[in-house]
């Protein structure tokens, strides 16, 4: 027998009885419970945003310097605020009516719900007379209790509506600062419950209609995926509500597409095998049990690989990364549960009619693998031209890899993080052009009170810190300032320092005090981050000061630093874990090593293409520091799925027909379903682009392109061609390595 020959189909009919020991009724019981819990949990999908966090401080570990400085600063006030501005502009110059209207708005701001009234400052006019701003920070934490995203968003929205009411024609108003930009971010995530799910569901339905060629069958996988999403939402909601994990808008969006995409993948594999067995079994329950037993090892191994890979994120420093692992792992676990219990029970109960108009029956035997269809032709081509095939695929991937040097992962400003232009971005641009960029979001320095003067003297000399009087001062006690205002007085500034007098400054607590330093650059710019680095170096050198630098810029810088740390730590861990799982599954070492190398090559090629597309097609300013890690975890964990689906079937065929024939048979029989699964997963991740956020658009493109590259090139050509060329040695050191070529 040659490598490309196949054995004729047997005419012996498989036994028509349930295998002993199969947990038939147990699966039915779990299916019913999954249906009830998933249906009940569906309502919690819309509640996830109420327990979601999107501020940098909630991402950071307690050991971060900005976290420690922030915790000390919290002792000096019962409330912590999120800086924000209302920016007014008339390009031809503000009129008297404009200024009167702005003064009226200022009178209302301090009493607006959710605004930190003590910290509101008078109207500031731009030097050119075309703009004005009101500092209107939002209360982010009151008496140690953080304000959730929904309430923050509502407070900012109400404030903006209040500020726009009654303005003269031609006078525009925009929110700005961290508060306005955060609310714009939360509003973007607001599309998760509607736009994203509708788009993803529509894409899945369309692809399943094309794959199954049935107007009915698509409903079962999609409904099962919705149940899995409901079940995972129920679990995650209560864990996030009780602070067991941190849920972010990013992880919430990823959860939705991950469950829909992975769930559809598992369903495609199961349904494909079920259709295959319906040609052999008279009774559909027997066919489903056979299909379940044959597909379960690959599906569970795939799910386990993804779950373990995601849980490796628990080693992260960032709380957002650390919790994304459990959030996504819970989603995959719930998906496995539903797809391997509810879906098979529902399909077996429904009967063969769900495949209409092409109902599989024993009277219409399935085609022998490798004898017909496009994947039979691909398998025959690989069998004849295996060496040229894997060399050509390898060269293509290496060419894509060239562009990796152009991928910029130094981070994005908050304004650069949107694919559209929300009002907060417009307002920030106006503010940066007309006012002191660093105002409203100073560096917050916790120091020993007896060394405060020495620290101030050092900070004033640091490049990137504003030099105008009052830029570096001990923090004002806003409660005292409010009392003074209520009494009709005003706070006099120091004659030379520009700072509030000592009587209005915060009093030391446990020998510590707070110094604020206004930066010369916008809080989320690279220049501001560089200034924070210089500040830390300078104040750490002050003897006996015990200085720690926090604030908005410092927190963002710490997030960026932690992202790089997490990337360098977790990627090797994930690779080792996946290698171990594959070795146990395939009972070999050489095959898993080969799969890891090919997936890494695919990942590198994807980053290379991303570098070109992000810069020259999408026109993005760059990518977040965490982008390579997220792309790696999802591409490698999900990309390895298709190799697991392929190689488990190849091993099954190898046991009967030898390695090279097994490779070709495995490729031909799994080609259609795995390619369909890849297209579904790619399409669902691509749907992330409907949300106006650069990070999700980039991640969606990277996973979508990478999955297609892995499915079409790596799994369809590179891996089978290499395996065919290597032959039985690919199973080393198992007994199969000594079997037939």
C-alpha cells in the first residue's frame, strides 16, 4: 500500500446498543441543569457592566508605588476624585454673554450630583480669549467605597447635560481630562451587551448556514453558546461583585466572543462526527454516543489547553490580566459543559430532520476519507508534494515575520485609544492646546512631613515639572478651603511660592504628608511618564523622606511597566504548559515540539502582518504594551486547538493505517470542519472591531488573522506536510514510532 492509498469501507454494521458504563442519564441530568442555569444566567449578562472596573488603580497590585502613594493620599480626605474638566470654546473669541453663561454653569457645578464639590475651582480663561475651563472632578471613592462605572458614567453625563443647557449659539462645550475620557471609555464598552453580541451572533448564524447547509441545524450550536454565556455570566457576576476577581470592560468583551467562537468550534467538531456516525447507526442515540466518545478526547483536551493557558495569566502583576485568566477560563469551562451535555442531548432528541435537506442515514454511506472533495484533493497533494508544501508554507510565514519590527507597543494615550472621536477626545485636544496640560492630574507624592520642604526643593528642579509658582506644594485641605469659601473668604497664595498658606494645607498623619507636583505635559503622554520616572529617581534620593510617587500618570506608567513584566513572564510559562498537555495527549515528544514551533512561527507572522496593517492600513498610533501578551495567549491557546483536532484524528487513523496514510486520512476527514471552526472563531473575534476602541480592534484583527493563518496554512499544509515527511518518527518515543510509515 502506498502513502496515499486507502482501505475500502467495511460493510459490517456497528452494534446498535448503548455501550456499558456510558453515563447516559448523568449527561442528561447535567444537560437539564445547564439549560436551567444558563437560561437564568442570561439576565446577568447585562449586569456585568455594573461590577466592571476600568480605572488604572484597580488594575495595579498593592505593591505598585502608585498604589501605595494613593493609599496614603486617601487618608487625607474622605473622598478621592477623578480629575475632569468642562471646556468651553468659541473660535472667534468668548463674548460677554458667553462668560455670563459659563459663570452660571460654574454656579451649578458644585452642587451637581457625583461632583467633588470641595475640589471644584473657579473658571480659567485661555490666554487667547477663545476658551474657558471649569475643573469639575468626579467622586471616584467615598469613605473607602469605590463608585462603580455606571454611576461614574451617569454623573459625568448629567454634568455635561447641565453644562450644555442654555449656552449661547456658537459656544461649544466638551468634557475633558481623565474623568471625561474614562466615561467615554465606559460608554464604548456599553456596546458589549447590544452591538457586539448582535454582530457576533449574526456572523455565527451566517457561517453556520453556509457550513451546515441547513436552515435548522445552526440554531442548536448558537443556542447552546448563548446558554454557556449566560452560565458563565452568572458565575462571573457574583465573583466580581464579591471582589474575588476584577472584571474589566476588555475582559467582558473578550468573554462574549470567546464563548461564542470556542463554543461554535466545539459544536462543529461534535456535529461533524455525529453526522458521520449517523451514516453507520440506525438509532441516533447510538450515533451520538459514538460521536461523543470519539470527539470528547480532542474537545476536552482542546478546552483544557485553553483553560490552563488562560490560568497562566494568574501569574500576572496586573489585576486586570490576573483576573482575565479566570474570567475567560470560566467561560471556556462553561462552554465545554454545555457543548458536551446540553448540545448532544438536544441534537439526539431532535432527530435526523435537523440536517434537512441532507439527512444522513445508513442507507447513504459516508464517503471514504481521502477519496473525494476538496480536502481529499489537498491530502493527495500533500502526499505527493509534502516537502515542497512545508518549505513553501514556511517561507510564506517567514516573509510575514519580517514586519514584526514595525509593530509599536510603547503604548497609547487615552485619546489615541479610540477608533472614533468622542466629545471627550475633542475636549482634551482643546484643553491641551489652550491650557496648562498638566493641570488637574498632578503627581501625588507621599513623604515624611519633616522632609517635605527638602522634597519640594528637589521636585521643583526636575525637568517636566511646571515652574510657575504654586506648581509644587503641600496638598490643600479641601474641607478647610470649603469652610473658608462658605464664610465668604478666599485662600491667599504664598507671596513667593504660590501655595496655600500652612493653615489651609493638610495636617500630617502619622508623620506623613502629601505633596502635589503639576506636570508640564498631558497626564497620559509619554513625556509625562518620563517625568514620573525622573521624579521617582529624584525623590527616592532624598535622605529620610520615604517618598513615593503616585497620581494618574504614575498609575498608568506602573500599568505599562507591569504589562511588560507580565508578557516576559507568562509567555514562556504558557509554552511549557501547552507542551506538557500536548505530550500527554499525543503520548510523544517530537510531535508536540513540532506543533509548538509551528504555532510560534504563526504567531510571529501574525505580529509581522499586524505591524504593517496597524501602521499603514488602519493608521493607529501604536499598540498597548499588553497587546503581544493578549494576542499570544489567545492565538497560541486557540490556535493549538486546531492542531489538537487534527493530530488526535491522525493518531487514531495511524493506529489502523500507519503514520503517512494516517496523516492524509486525518487531514481529509477533519479539513472541512476545522477550517469551518477557524472561520467562525476568526469572524467572532473580528467583530470586536465594532466597538470604537483601538485595543479591541487590534486584538480582534490579530486573533482573526492569526486563526485564519493557522487554520489555512499551518494546520492544512505545514503540519501535515512535515508530519508526512518525517513519518513514524514524529511519534517518538511512543511505540507508534516503530510502527508502519
